[in-house]
């Protein structure tokens, strides 16, 4: 190794290298290897899962996949996934319609009204705790509180997903409201606006980028859920246009069922459904990033 | 000040000038609606506890305490001892945490302490994608790819340690590749993103003055991490790990597919087992009567355990957060 003596190029790193005892340098190097190695260890399963889903899923997807009903024959290929794609989109959509407005209102309470008060602190804490409630428990809850009385329906599944999304939307929206400078609120009050007009016309629009992207991440999370749907939506092989009654199906439920099937044709269907679901989830995740980047750029301009 | 200033003639009333403009019915109505939305969180949590406990009551009444102390689970004969599932849940989550913590901590330290800004973004991206993949997709990959691949590995490891005292118990015979260990490995991948991102938040609160002080005394990067970063963020990292543990205990579908569905208590990590969440998912469809209410009872136990873990973890994280903001 060439040793430089001229003082200007003797930076901190090389100084350390030449003045630090060997054992300490080795330990530092080992720590670096551990850190980079950890990253590689995380990349391997990601690459494997995404790779398998892509390669195995693409083989069963054609035009009929998006238009035909689900085949009853698990030994033979054929049929499509249209009812499950429809079910996933509709159930997630209804859940979003319920959870996002309520979640944003909840966040408005926490940050604009409750602030550091006792009740607001309790709600904030319990919303955090609620994000940790297992999704299968949400499924059981909706089963006992809704499905036992009103039967299987897309709406029941949407209720369960909405319960999962609510705390996520509340906490992510509150973080965004916190970023809105108080000067904006004061300027609006100074113009004679009341508090609720200030929130609706000034605070929420300036936080909209973050709120939209946070909500879309919550939607993406919900779209992939299986456990809350198992006991609440039933199993159908055709599109059920009535969201309030009768069984329906979803991509995640189809994957779960077909994955346990011993026949290759059914397993192929599971891979195809997995590719469709992952595509939907990734699209939402990417769109969320895109929206937040775009809106924050517009605001800066 | 001796007397309140008189309002200016013709000027706005004092009421309209209050800082939060607390005037008018519109404000009160809007505030009330927002409050109700906030209270919804408490309402849903309370309803979960009431509705599920109510539906699980027949099983709780019939079994009593033996619901959680007995491992005798024979639904056909009406015996519902859930200890094997509680054991399975704890074992599988412990395996997951054991594998996930060193990796998560390594990535968090890499992203915050070692990586350049340009490298940091792809790291975050990888974690985002790992977190975005649905549980059922991990399960599908686990049951059709990972479990068959692990089967020969389990067999040869099991043969190799045959007769060695402790190892023989831990690594017995793996027949199908679906086991406690397989489920733990899949779970480890699934909880790595959450542990990493929470740890990164905590590590980001370490003041730079601490780092610079360590470097100033001639520390290498690793010595700086041990002297400045880890002591400062220890509490928060413990909280992050506990949240990961809570997530692992409640994770359902991936585990249901790869754990092997066998109600048994064994130290053999290669043996098939079952967890509370997995047994609910796998057996609820064909259950009725007391059987069904026993499965809902498992949900109640799972709810209580995850709430306790989450409350403890959030308590720690919130305290760290407050300290960071105060500093």
C-alpha cells in the first residue's frame, strides 16, 4: 500500500487506518461486513419471492384470466380470475370509502382539537396499539358482530378491512397535519375564517399530498389481506354484483385456497392470482410515492 | 394592566378574535364530528373485546382455566385445551425474532450510519417492497418453494446430529419441510421491515454531538456505534423488537400455510406444529357450536396477548420519542 505523507491529502479515514491498532480495525471491518451482509440477506427472499411470482404467474395469465369466471375443476387448467379481481377491488374500495374519511376526521380531532389533551393522548396511543391487532382478530370480530346477523357479503369483508385501515390512516394523516405550519392557520384566522373553514380550506389542502399517499399505502396493505376475509365474504366462483348480500371472493382468498391444493393446475392458478395481487399492491404503493412527490413539488413551487 | 382594554368602536368583537376562532355552530358541529371519528378507535377496540369474548363464552365456561393450561385438543370429543397453540405461537415468534433482529439492526445501522445518501434510497426501497408483499404470497412461496427445498436439508441435518444430546432434540426428523422452523423463517422475513424502520427512527434521534465526541476520541465507526449510537437507542430498539414480536404472533396466513398444522408441544424445530392464528384460519370453516366458540376463544387470547405486547412496546417507543423531542 502506498503511504502518502503530504498533509493535505491525509484525510480522517486514512489517518485512522494508519494509527489504529489492527484488532480494532478488524472489528470495524467485521461490523461493516455484518451491516452489508444483513442487507443482502434481506434482498435474497425479496428477489426469490418476486421472481417466482413473476415467472410462475405470467404463464397462466392471458385475456381470459381477466374476463372469465373461476373454473370448478382444480385438476385442469382453464377459466379466469375475473370474480376475484372484481371482489378484491370492490371490497378494498368500499373499505377505503369508509376508513379514509373517518381516519382523516380522527386525525383532525387529534391534531386540531385534542392536541396534547388527555383524551387525545389516549386515542393516539390506542390507535397505535390498534395497528398491532392481528388481522385474523379483525376477521373474527366482524364475523361475530356482523356476519352472524347479516350473512356473508362483500360489505362484511370491507368492514374488517376498514377496521384495519382506520388506525393507519389516522396516524399517517396526523403526522402530515403536524407538518402544516401554524402561520398558515393564523393567517387564515386573521382573514376572518372560522376554525372549521380554516381546517377544510387551508390545513387539509396543504397536507393533502401526504394524506393521499398515506391513505394509498393503507389501501395497498388492505388489498393484500386474507385473514379478515376468510370468514366474512365466503367463496363464490362468479361475480356477485350485490355487495350487501351473498358470498363473493377475492384474490387473496383464492391464493390461500389454491395453494393448499395438490393439483398443479390449481397451484398455477394460485401463482397467477399472486402475480395479479402483487401487481395491484405494488401499483398502489408506487402511485402513493408518485402522488406525494408530485404534490409536494407543486407546493414548493 | 389595570383594566381590560375597551373594544375599538366598530371593530370585531372579542369573541371573533380568539385564536382558535371558537365561535359559531359550524365550528362546534365540525369539532363534534371529528371527536366522534377519534372516539371510533376506542369504540372499535372495546367492541372487539366484547363481541369476541361474548361469542367465545360457551367454550370458556366449559373449559375454564384448562382452556389455556391443557394441551388436550380433540374437537370431536369436545375437549379444547389450547396450550399447544399458545406454545406454537410463542416458539414460532421467538424463532422469527431471533433471525430478524440481527438482520434488521444491521440494515438499520447500515442505512443510518454507513450508507451514503445515494445508497440509502434503494435500501428503503427494498424494505418497502418487503413490507408490501402480502402475507398470503409469502405463504404461497413458503408452501410450494421453501418447504420442499428445506425437506432434504432437514433430513440431512437431522441424520447428522442423530445421537448428539441437545441437537438431537432440537433438530429431529423433518418429514414434509413444513415445521416450526419454516414458519419462523418466513415470519422473520415478514417482520424485518417493521423492526428496521422503527429502529432507524430511533437511531436517527441520536444527537450528532454524541457521534462526533466518539470520533473525536479516535473511535472507529464500530466503536462509535457501540459507544454512542447503541446506548442512546437501546430502549427504542427494544420497543421496535417487541412490536415485531407482536406482529409475528398475530401473523396468520403465511404461518397457516407452512407450519404443518399439528397440535403438539415439542422442542423439535423440524416438527410440524400450529399457532393460535393459524389454527383459527385453517379450522374455522368446518367448525360449529362449541368448537367454533373455542376457536373464537383462541382469537380472544391472541387479542389480549398482542394488546399487552403492543401497549408495552408503544409505551417504550413513546417515551423514547418524547425524550428525543425534548432533547
